[in-house]
């Protein structure tokens, strides 16, 4: 499996993964903006045999790496793909000065929370009724010391 920066050529596959992974998928223009216009954005895809099987978008905000979205195609889950993407993204942003990382996750999304805990993220807050489709709370998770990153790439 290869991890590389996301380009506009990946858009169709990334959008497909996003659609089948989230109840509120991002519109195409959001991914386009992240790839072409947002100076804070860092985006990567995981590629297997020429097919995009996972994607991550993060924002590097001074010394904080904010994970904006991450998903693996349902046919390729539980093979370590999201972990590799997250590990790669965090390490690349550490190289650019990130010291901490933060993200929001649905309260009901125990799979993702489990993965984040393995990286050392811990619950640091809650945004009540954050998700507009079902008014679910977002759990804020933080990794305070990227330096001691628990999961190897
Ligand atoms: C969450 C998600 C990104 C994980 O992707 P993945 O490629 O399957 O993740 P990995 O194989 O790297 O899993 C890493 C660890 O996360 C945990 N995990 C992943 N899926 C899990 C599940 N369905 N149930 C319980 N734990 C799970 C496990 O601890 C797993 O390690 P293990 O397989 O050794 O037990 C994927 O399920 C997904 O795309 N979900 C929909 C989108 C989403 O929820 N994104 C996160 C938004 S905050």
C-alpha cells in the first residue's frame, strides 16, 4: 500500500469513499477547496493496486494538527489502512512543527474512537448537538504530545 498526497485526479474516488462512509458527506467543492485553495490543508490518500482505498484531510494550524476527515473504503477496513494514513499524516505535520493533534468524532462512533485511543488521543471535551443530521454530540479528542506518538508508521 502506498500513501501519497491527494490530487484533483483522486477526487472521484475520494468522494465515493466519503459518500459510503458518512451520513453527512462533504460536497465535492469542499475536497476541491482543500486540495487547491486551503493553505492549512494537508491531504493524503492510501492507494492499493492503483485504487484509492482511504483518504485523510487535516489542517495544520500553527502547532496543532486538526484531523478534518478520515475514511477507509468499507471493503478494505480492519487492515490497518486508516492507522497508516493517520500515522503518516501526523508524522508529516510533526515535521512541519505540529506538537498536538485534535479531532471531533461522533459519540456513537466507537470504531473510530478506538483507533484514536490507540494513538494516544483522549477525550478532551464535547460539542453538544454538533451533527446536524441527528443532533448527535461530537466528542473532542486530543493528543497532547505528538512527540511520543504511540503507533509506528
Ligand atoms: C474508522 C475507520 C476510518 C477505520 O478505518 P480502518 O482502515 O478500518 O482502521 P484500521 O484497520 O487502521 O483500524 C485501527 C483500529 O481501530 C479500531 N477499529 C477499527 N474499526 C473498528 C470497528 N469496526 N470496531 C471496533 N474497533 C475498530 C481497532 O482498534 C483497529 O485495530 P485492530 O483492527 O487491530 O483491532 C473506518 O471504519 C471508517 O472509514 N469509518 C467511517 C468513517 C469514519 O467514521 N471516520 C472517522 C470519523 S471521526
